[in-house]
């Protein structure tokens, strides 16, 4: 594959955490900001190659690491202290600091029209940011595969879901909220601290409410122009993508929502070029 031309960027969050990103700079003052999902990072190869379709329209693309990057990741703050974060340990609500920092960094570079694009759990993060901040610098939201982690894990764990939920709650009550749930790792091979698992597996928490498809209360409160892209072969939409598309369309209360159902799996492998052509058309039409 050919190298991707762009610039490596370094910036810090309001709580002093250092992070990094990659900017493909177009000719306009419009930029699409990629918020990755669980275990993701700013160098998601398929999306970076696909984003060259935006470049053809003069639109920039900025991909960056939130504090939930990868599974377990060491971050440093401005004083050089280490912070063990990543998907297994992050605090969902703190993702707003990461998105705000990215927007402020891009604003310092002269960008005026900022479009947030989330993938998977990144959709929950950017929706929460838009809901909480009402940031008028954000011109639209682009949701790629906005699956519900609560539903995914409840289906995956089946009858054992409540057992692990109870265990996580017990660990938090004992002050072990930042410890890995070892029985869950032994069953699934995945690392989750107790507080992080509860964040998406308990309806008491905001993250588990972002894409509760039975209600979509928070989604309905955000009225920015919105695009949703769903892959026909995505296994994380067990009722069929059409059912989820109808729920989103019915819940939306803004002036414009565009829902695209296209070929592809959860990450649109092999269809990134078509994906970003659609995104570029949408962004170019937002006024």
C-alpha cells in the first residue's frame, strides 16, 4: 500500500493528559474528526485510506487517540506522570475532555466547520459530547455502526450476564473498581475493569443509555444534522440493520438525518472508499 501523507499531531487535554493524532489536511476550513471505538486508535488503516476520498473534496480528516485507545495503554500527563488507561480502564464521561481538546487544537489551526465522526462506541462518546456541551463549532454528527454495547454483552454472556454484573458491582463497593474482572477475562479473553464494565453494562449509567434502542432519549435531544451508516453484514445488530435504522429515524428530532445502509461489516472492511465518498457528500451538503 502507498504511504498516507499527513502530519502527526500532539496536544493535551484540559486535565493535562498528552495524546496524539494524525491530520490529512485538505484545502478547505472543514474537517471530519474521527472518534474511535473500543480498542481503537488514530491509525485505523482502512479509515485512513478511505479518508483520502474526503481529501479529494478539499475536506480534512483528523484521527486522534482518546484516553480509551487500544485495550490497555499508558498515557503521560504534562508533568510526566503515568496513567494506566485504554478501553479497559477509561472513564466514559472523561471522553468529553478528549473530544474538546481535539476540537480546540483544530480550531487553533484555523478550522471553522467541524464534523464529528464516531465508530462503534465512538458514537456514544461523540453523542454524549454533543448532548452535554452544545458546542456550536460542531456542524454535524456522523455515526458509523452505532451498536449498543449493553445489548451486545447481554446477548454474548446470556444467562451469566447478571452474574458478572453483580460481581462488578461488588468489586466497586469493595473499592476494587479499577481491578480487572478476572472471571470475565477467563470466560471471554477480554480485559474489563469493574467500573468500565458497569459503565456500559448497567442501565444506571449514562454510557448504557446513549444507544438504548428501546428509548433513544438522548439521541432525540441532539438536533444537529446527522448521518448514520450501517453495514448489512454487521453482526452487532441482531434484529437486522433495518430495524435499528427505523428506530433512529423515528427518534430523531432535528431538521436532517441521512441513514445509509450499505455493504460491509462493523468496520466496513473492503468498502472504506464507498463509505468515505458518502461521508464526503454529506459533509459537503451541510450548511
